[in-house]
């Protein structure tokens, strides 16, 4: 089964045009379901949750009620057409290979991924989190040693273009927060994946998420360059691992972080861009 989804977005400042995802609408197998920020998993809306997140919480509440009313009438056209500079619903795309998941389960996954806690919880990667944290720390230490990782002071220096951590980047459909990025005219995006200790059944999922993020960012930033910083697996040939590597190569330059030459070449390039 496949599912189609839409993303409800809120723009606090139309001049800056930095939308934030506030809801997900999913249509699958004839069923239309949704979840919006402020709603509990049982669908009950808790207005207390929105007070600190919106400049005018009552306006968001009215939009949420409007979207809910249109969904009840199955009026997706009305939802898409009803938009302002601050609130609108945009097409997200399709989710394929949903297996036996129903529309509610797909909606829960997409809401967690795009609005809620993020990829770590959506894909249930908590059992692999330690290995990813270790790799991220290794990358952070190397960037610091090359004097290319930003501090608050460095960000204020004219002519410096350091690597920054966890900066939001607007894609064509979704705002992403890659682990590392750098910009000097051209945008550079870096994400890591540890294939040496990751459970095999999670490798394909994380690689797929990375590939989607890279593609979505490059759609919005035509000159962007994307990199997968990979700690390679101990053994080749596992189907899921090979699939993961193929996806990453299709959407990014793959850097073997365990290879001294590749790692040093990547770090030297970061130093050149930073300067």
C-alpha cells in the first residue's frame, strides 16, 4: 500500500519566510486522517500546548479547526486553496512500501518525523543512538582540530564560513536539521551514518531518511553539495547494507570516515571553504 501526504505549515515572519511544520494529513486506501500540533494521540486538542509556540495562539487554533472541518468534509481542494502568508498546507509527497500499516499508523510516523520528536524516534533508532553519537563526536573533534567548527564568536567574524551544527535548512517540502552544514555562497550539508555497529534492519531506514533529506535540500538549493560521512560496516554483502550504500551514493558524496586519506581530504576542503 502507498500513502499520499500533505504538510500544514506556519510562518511566524513572512519576511524571513521560515516555515515550521505544524501538522500532517494522510490519505491512504480511501482513508483520510490527520494530526496537528497541540493534539494528543487520542485527537483531543490541548490549547495549553500552543501558547508558547505561536505569536497568536488563537489564530492557529482557528486554522486547526478549519483544517479539521475540511478534512471531515474530505475537501482537500479547500484545504490547499485556503492559505495566507502565515498558514498554509503544502503537498508533501508519497510514502511507498507502507506494508500492512494503515493510514493512522502512517500519519503517526510522519507526524513524529516531520512535526514531533524527529527521525530518531520515528524510526525507533534509540537502540542505535549511542553509536551515532560516538561517530558525531569523532567528527566534531576532527572539525575542531582543523579550526573549522563554529563558535558563537567565529560566526560573527566577517569572511569566515565555518561548519555549524544542527542548523535548520529549508528544503522543497520540509525544514531539515542536518548534523553539520557549511555555507560560502554554495551550501554544503553533511550527515553521518555508522554502519559498523548499526543493527542491519535500521541501516536501510536511516540511509533512506538521509537520501530523502539530501534530495529535498538540493531541490530547494540547486548548487548544494551533500556528503554522507560513513563509518563502514565490518562485512560487505549484506543486502540491507548494500541497499543503504547505493541510496547514499545516489544522493551524496560518500566519505569513508575510517579512511585516513578520505577523511583528511574532506577536512582540508572544509578549511578551504571556511577561509
